[in-house]
C-alpha cells in the first residue's frame, strides 16, 4: 500500500525520512501530522524514530541502512548517535563512518541483500558496508549518474530507477540486484526517485504530487498491492469448490 | 511562442548538483557578482535592449556582465545569460512550485493546486527563464489572479483564511480585508511575484510592464465578457516579505556609521508598493531563516498590502527610475 504525504508543503519526503524493514527514521521539526502518518501505518510493527543528523533535517539523504544496520556520516553528533543506538532495535548495528562523501543516502542504495554504491566510495567504506549491512556491494551508475542512492529506490521485492535508464542497464542492474526493476518517475515527473519516495517490503510513502499512474507503477513493481485480482479469485475458489466431480 | 534552436553550450565544470534548478541557481549566483574578474578582456558592457513585440509574445533582455569566461576549467568566470519572458506552461510546474514554497509561511495548503492555477492562466502571467536553457529553470514569476474567479479553489480559500487570520490581530484593516476578499472580490487581483534572490534588478521594470500590459490586453482580448471583466482590477493585494528592525522604537544610533533603516525590503518594488498602498500591515513569520550578518538586527516579517489599480502607472514610473538610477541589491539579501 502506498501512502501520499508531504513534509511542510515539500513533496520530497525521501529527504526527510528513511524506511527499512526494521525501523523508520523521521526528521524532527516537521509538523506532527507528518510523524503521525508514519505512526499510523507502521506503529507497533517497526519503531518510528524522530531524529536529526548533523543537526539537520535531511536524515533520509545522509544515512544508509537496512534491517541489519545503519551507517551514519562522520558529521553525526555523539548525542544523535547515542539516541539512535538507544531507539533502534538491538539487532540493528549503528555505525558512524569516516567517509568524505558524507551524504551516504545519496551514495548508497541498498536492500537487505545487495547494495549499489557511488563509484568513488572508499575501499574501507565498502568493507564496512559489507560487514554492517550484510550485503553484497556493486559500484554502479544509474543512467550515467554516480549518485546511485538518489536515483533509485530499492526494496527486497523490486526497484524503481531513473526514467532515462536504458533497457540494457535495466537488465544488467536487475541481474545484479536479483529483483525486478522499472524505470519511472515520482512526484509528477521528478527523476530523483529516492527523494520523492521511501519503501520497504510491506509499505511505501510518496510525495503528494505523485500522480495516480506513478503510484500504480510503484505499487506494482514493489508488489505492495494487498490483493491481486487473481489472488482473490484463487482464495474464493478454494472455499467455494470442495471437490471436482 | 517560437524558441530558438538550442545550442549545447555549457562550460565543463558546472557545480555538481542533481537538481536542475539548483544548477541554474548556481549559475545565477555568479551573474550577480560583478566583482569577479579573473582575466579582464576588453568587453564593453552592452546596454540592455528589449525588443518590443506583439500582444502575446514576450521580449528578451540581454544581460552581459563585464568579465571573462575562464578557460582553464575553473568555475570562477562570469556567466552570460539571456533572460526571456514566457507565458506559463504546464512544464514549469516544479520551478513555479519551488518559488512559491514559502508563500504562506509554514502553512500546509494546496501549494500544488496554486501552482497549477497560475500555470493555467496563460493570458496573464509571466515566467522568467534563461533562453536556450536545457533545464528550463524558472527564475521569476509574476501573475495577477482574480480572487472572485478562483474563489472555489481550495488553495484560494485557504489563502483567504490565512490573510484574514493574520489581519485579525491588526485593528482596523481586518474589515477592509474581509470586504476585499468577499464582496468586492470581483475586482480584486492577488499580485503574486516571486523570484530567486539574486535576479538582476534590471529585469523588474520589464517584468511588471509585461504583467500590467497583459492585464489591460486581457480586458479586451479575452473571449467572454465575464473573463474580460475579471481583469478589470480595481485593487491588488500583495503578500510579501520584509526585514523589520528588531528595535523599531530605537532612534539613537550610537557607533554605527550607516543609518539603520527601519525596514529592509527584500524585493525593491515592495518599497514603492508600500508607499502607494491604501493600507498595509506586518505579521511575524514562523520560519526564521538565519539572517546574513548585515541583517542581524532585523527580523523577517510578512507584509500584506493593498494597492489601488489607478496607482499602477505611478508605480511603473517610480520603479523604472529606481532601477535605472543604478541601484544595486546589497550582497546577501
């Protein structure tokens, strides 16, 4: 199920929030209605944590994480680091890394199994990603852009990439990532996918400018629709037909 | 509107940002810094020229700051930019929305709907872009919206609520504003004018000329009588931002050399509008952006004022003389 919302009239919600299968992070300072949408969708299933990173609200773009771990830039303050360690589940390893490309959310796109990274990322950072996030790392570009974290949204079930990604690239990336990929847009034609939406295996949130077409593409590629028509019919068939004569 | 074929001409080292608008902004930042001279070549500054045009298309302003384009790959040269005025198009949605981001302070409202409204009104409304820009970044926007024509739109209703709420704290003007927004709305235009901070002021007289010309052409050219009448504005309401001195009462200036003005106008034409206004009032803004050093004693406030339409010719004259006196926007504002 995909929900549309905005952060202070801004549809780039992927900038102000981060969603994984294990937790959700939301920027402080937004209105309570922003936070409460997350609470109502996710509350009880995964913790929703309000935080800042490096004193800023752009938490979605500065950190990278999945259900196994969370990587924070070197600009994160000690209090923020402690707050996150306290608020996130114990199995999530929270680590602050020394990487000169500090907008980790723009440089790393990952799900629970595989990660795409910026081509200029440090060797050490790559090793830390493998350790902390428990993923296989591939240095890639998307439609010629090195900021892979910005131009794709990835979950364990599918991915949405920059609209200008060629078919060959889509196939190659799909093979690496082992999930179906679709090239599309979010927020009424915006190419910066990861800024416009966040997604995990069960749910997704998009900016309120996202059109119905874009939303249906998102729900389809990330397999978020609760009930496919065929599923309903199959389930009904089981209950209606006892045996074939 | 016929556009020239695009020339792919871009210096190699534009700042790396992934937003087309931010790239355009970064380009702009260097246009308005005339102090930068890396290698001075003989380049005479061309006077701004504007070619007059027929009723529906726009005229171009050429802006050629002194200086040179650096050739060693370092982005420290000055940029040449041809600005062109266009009718609003649906493509401009993102640029227009960005410019209107803080229009109603932090209120959550139908901003996208408001942007769509502005873009649908192609007869009156101007969008300033750079000619031959691949990214089509929107640098400025000016339009006038009839408050009666759009009274059913959610965004306009929320906007009226916002204005009335701010006016309720101010004695006297509340009733006048209510009249303008209610019974008299047939002849009231909301003048929306937003731009990037460092847009060259030389464009402003042309921008307002084209806007007010379009308004008067619309009173003759629109297909139905209702529409023609809807542009017979008698009043304009303007919602803008200013910086007000924190100690408004303070008269004594102790050691500062330069006089500290009570009000610093972010947009130069606001000063003229303010003088010509029938009434106006300020209200505090909830977003307090960190002020540049020169403005540390000032607080940003919203300003709502109303100007009668018959004062507009005076405004146009005063604006032209203000800009042509070689007035320059102070750095950082």
